[in-house]
């Protein structure tokens, strides 16, 4: 099989750099074009200390530059709002697109505006975009032209939540409480005062209240995949570590069925979901560098359950899931180029 030429727009961010690393090791994808905003005109090696060889010698094009004719697949790892125009242009040029921004994750302009306090320049593409939570979207991904890669927090929450909502064991009469923690790479590479070492080190803080924008995404796709109207009370926190994400879901409901059995039926054969024995809980160190989601369950009482879900926010929460989706878009095995084992210790 010939290599598939790939463009990465937003190549100098943490997610863009992770895409480069994954694609360079991929048996069928090949980096053919790198785009950036403020770093355009520089060599990739000047901006990305982790690259070498051919990639380091590539010149970064402007993010809105015309794409090479041979490029078949475009990953847009640009900020929300900035990605939509590049996505539109890529589709007009006949390319397939996996968008890692938030610009096409919602079904309607009204929800997008509520979450991001902005108007969308291309809402006509909402109906076409496939929300790429891979384990629940495979049938649509195979024929997709545009895939909206899910947010990292929603990925960590929706994977354990959807099968339980489908089974009807969760009490949804009140808000589901979700407490999440992320490494600092989740905030991006742009310079921010609150991400300086002295601000972040030896500290944990909540942010995004009273309502973080990912809460809309969680609720919309809990309904979209499980058919269940769900309200979430979602509080994210940032930790002084590079990568990793841990979400704790506080759930109440019907204990007549084994919640672990429900998840086992849904995910027992999934290559990138690891279900832990009941009472065993995952850690971010156990998934770092892998495309896995590890899920653990602790029963508090006959009606109360805590579920802990862990992902690498740059992999299953971003670049890894994007590659998983792209594999399916091109008829490849979805595990191509992706690690199931973590970097440990």
C-alpha cells in the first residue's frame, strides 16, 4: 500500500508535535506538510526540540497556505475559532480532515455559541462532521470526510458513561458530578502567566467555573450516543505534571446489575480500553504514552458508585484518537501506529 501524504496545521503545539511523532512511526501515513501561525517560515527543528532528520529540516508554512496537491489527509490542531476556516479550505480542496479543535464537535450553532461565546463561520458543516469518539462511531468514520476529534475531558468521561446510560442503571434525575484533573499540556503551548513554573508547581487548582465549555460537549453526546438527557456538574483541575488526565465520576443508580459487567460487555474486546478488577483504580502513570483509556469502579453502597477513568490527554485525548479515527477513514486497522502499552516507569 502506498503512503498517504498528510498535512498537520498547528504543528508547533503539543498536540501537533505528538501527531508528528505518531505519523513518523506510522506504516501508511507520511508527513508531507507542516503549517503554523506565528512560527511560519522557520524550520520545524528550530521550534520543536523533539524532532530531527527530515522533519527538523522542513520549513513551517503559514497555517492558511495552499495545501500541496498530493496531500490526502489534514489534521487541524489549531485553536477553536481559528480551525474552521482551514477545515473549510481543506474540504474544498478535496482533502479528508480530522479536526482536533472544538469547532465541529457540536450539532448546532446555538450550542457552539453557548459553549464558546462566538459565532461559527461555517455552521453548514455541522451536519456533515462525525463526532469521532472512535469506539462509538466506527460505522460513520469509514465514510467520513470530516471528523471532529472529541475533547480530552469528554473522552475520559463519555467512554465509561455511555454504556451505563444505555443500560439505564444511572439515576439521571439530578446532575452527575464529574471531578477531573489534567496535566499542564492540556492548556496548550502558548505562554500564559498562570502556567509559569512558579505559578503551577506545588499547586492544584480548579478552573472553568461556573460552567466549563466541555460540559456542553459531554451532555450533547451523552444524548447523541446513549439517547439519555443528562446534566453534568463538571469541575476540571490542572496539576503540575506534563501529561495525563484522571476523571472521577460520582454516580447513583440501580445496583441490580453489575456495572462492571455492563462495561465488560461494551468494551471487553476493545484494543484501547482496559477495565480493571472491581475495586482497583487506575492512575495517570499507568496510561502515559499509550492510546488507552483505563477504567476502574468502586462500589460505595447499594446505590452509589465511583468510576475513575484515565487517559493520556495528548494521545487518547487528542493525537492518538485522531490517528485511530484517520485509520478508519482510510480503511486501515485502527490500531496502526498506536501503542497499547504505557511508558512505565
